[in-house]
């Protein structure tokens, strides 16, 4: 609806970034002495370009090393994973193949790591007949120790590698590394190697210490007479919306010593929410304190039976966002500023690692 806010817009303490990714493959490593996890990502869009990124999480300190194909344009702020960033380097992959289709996945990647160890991954579970895939919120945020944002990775066409005649191969420095194990493997016949295509990477409220932006009604902002109703963006087929109810007020117009509260949620299109909770704002002179509590995790829609079982038996898939809390302080003045950040309450991924014997 039309807004009655002044032409210069209103101060906005929130931000939402939505980025596409073409496909990915991920596994945890149970017994490798060097690394606890590996992920292969493939991009193919106008914003990022076309090419591969691989990251490896170190066992010793849980820092993550990134290997990026030359020419690929990716935002490093989206890669604050594990205990933080180790090395970020361009890599000319000897082999860089990741294909996902209706019949399964084929992945072959080979490159040397920074220590000169040969890394090679070969996975191929293609077979006749379409797969039963689902839409999933990746639990990547459960493994981030010091988050710089609330990172919500929405997976489309998600599946687990099927066991077959050719076992998946993850070779590190000439040694075959064992991957994590999903409980009940003899019954369901799946490896704990995950893949999906495409993906939508949603970044909510990056930590900030600097000038606060103003927003006006437009494609990515929805205002009403009460304030900020929603921020939105899109990638792939996802139209992602960060919605606030009631609308978040204009903090400059908020009376001194006044508090307002409400609810918020992040959801893609007509699908159930990925995360949600409560917001609170309080003004004390020129200082405005703002809190986002994450009280609701992912609410899945229809899933194939195996995935519904997995996300029920391993509740980290649904609950990990509720370990996050955001706090920001706006300082008013000629140039209003925001200082903000996230904190975690507990390690939402510990139960997952225990259940799968991975990432220890």
C-alpha cells in the first residue's frame, strides 16, 4: 500500500541478501587426520559466473579453507563457517565436474590442497528412474561457532547418495577417508553424502558497525504507515520474504523510553517458514536497542519418507536456528549508526555429529 513515510525514507536496522547456487555435494569425514568435512559447490549465473568452489574444514582448529576457480565471483561474507576462515585461494582444479539430474549425481573433483596433499572425490549414483527428492533447510548454521549472520541455505532437489556397485571415493593424500554414517544404512541403503540442485543462499542481518542505511518503498522493501513491513529478494524459483508483524517502527519517531514488540519470519514463496521468532525495540534517549530472538526453526513441507525420518530422528535439521540471537544498538545523530552482531546459545550440531559419527 502507499506509504506516508517522508521521501528520504526511514532507518532500517535489517538487511536480507538472497543468492543463487546451481548445485552442491557435501560430506562429513569421520576418520581423516586432516579434515572433518568437504563441500563442492558449482555456480552458473550472471552474478557469480561459472565455476567451482570447494571448501575443507580442518580437524585441528575447525577453520575452513576455500579453493575457488579463477574468475568466479563469490561473496566471502557468506563463508563464515566452522570456527572461521583459514585460507582463501584460487585453485586450478585438475578435474572439476559436478552434475545433478533426475537420475542422480556425478561428481569428480581433483586438486592439491595448500599443504600439497592430493584431494580427490569421485561419486556416481546415477541409475534409471527418477529420484524422490525434497526441499530442505541445510543445517550448515549448526556448525558455525561465531556467526556473522543468520545463514539459511534452502536446498531444492535434495537427496542422499544411494549405495551401488561403485562406492563413493574421498581420497586425501592417497588415503581413503570414511564419511559419516546415517543410522539404519542397511535398511535405507544411503550414504551420508548430500547433494541438491539448485540452492538459495539467504543471509539475514550481517554483523555491522557503521552508518545505518535508509530505505524507501521499492522492489526489495515493503513499507506501510506503521514502518517496515518486509524485506524481500529472489533467486532461482525462491521469492524470499523477511516479514515483520506488526511492522517495525520508524526508530527516529519512537518516543523516548518506549518499547515495542512483534513477530518475524523468513519464508520462501508459499512454502513454510525457514525460521522465525520475536523482535523487540526500546528507545533510551539517542540509543535504540533492538533484539531478534529466533524461537522457531524450520517447518518442513511434504518430504519423501526417508528425509522425513532423518529430519525427525535428527532434530538439529529443524531446531538449529533457535540457537541464534541478534542484538543491535542504533545511535541517532546527524549520521545514525548501527552496531550489531549474533551470538549462539549452545552447539546445535553436537547431536548430529554424535549420531552420524562425523566431524569429531
